[in-house]
C-alpha cells in the first residue's frame, strides 16, 4: 500500500501510546511550520485518528502545542540533571554530551520547543519561558553546590544573567548545527563548554 500521508492504517493504541503518538506528530509539524500554519486536521490525518479524538486528548491547539513544549522541556531537564557532589567542570562535558544527543535524536521536538517563543499565543509563550527558567535554575543550583563557584557567586545577578545568555547561545549553536553540521558533535560540545566556563570566569 502506498505510503503517503492520506493512507494511514488505524491502530488501537492505549491512552499513553496514543498521546505520545500525537505529540510526536505535533513536534514534527510545529518544527517545520509556524504555529499559525499547523492545522489540527493534518495532525489527526497523519496520526490516523479523528479530529474529535485529538481534541479529546488536547481540547485546543494551544493545549496541544503547550503539551509538545512541556514534553520536550521535561526530556531536556531529565537528560541534563546535575549529579549531586560532582564538580560542575566534571559534569559539564557529560551534560553537554547528553544534551547534544537529545538534540540530534529529537531534532523535530527541539526545533518545535524553540519555536514556541515566536507563537502568538501568550499561554504557549509562558510555558516556553517557564521551561527555560527551569533549565536556568538547574544550572544555578549546580553552581551553588560547587565549592569552586560557591553559593554567593553562583547566585549573583551577573552569574544569573551569564547563564541565561549562555542558554541562548547554546540554543542558537544547536539550531544552526541541525541545519548543516559543519562541526562535529564533539566540537559543538567543546565550544559550548568553553563559552560557559568563559563567562563564569569573567
């Protein structure tokens, strides 16, 4: 049977499986097109479900996109969680390796996540900025627990701003890397690691 978008075989999936399937489809479509251009009918068609069933899981398109953003945020936070008692310098390489592995393996979700800031919907934008704030807190907590940086230094306004800027820098580098990887994953990792250590030293 031809494998085009309009010919989907309906499968009976459990609630969690179906929700995950819909989020995967959403991540792909939101990564490829602006929020306003994504049509719920197309999501349902690709997933092989009715529009009504999709709305059973996600009452509005806003709820659907917000769920995609939250899912990707949760994944990133889990993959880059700090290890208590291990110095930041030692964790940085491993954490960036995990982050870049996520970026490469879930490129659609990563792009969709970072498209949220451009969405016209304030609820979606709020979810996105809450996710970024969680990443920021995770890094600051690791710095505060590291004797090299210390609680006072890690929580100083300048360091907070530096971490926020580093997250924006890392996002820009990763999105560019996905467009055409002129650098290897190791080179991207080392570039991002040097950038964070550089701003902290400054």
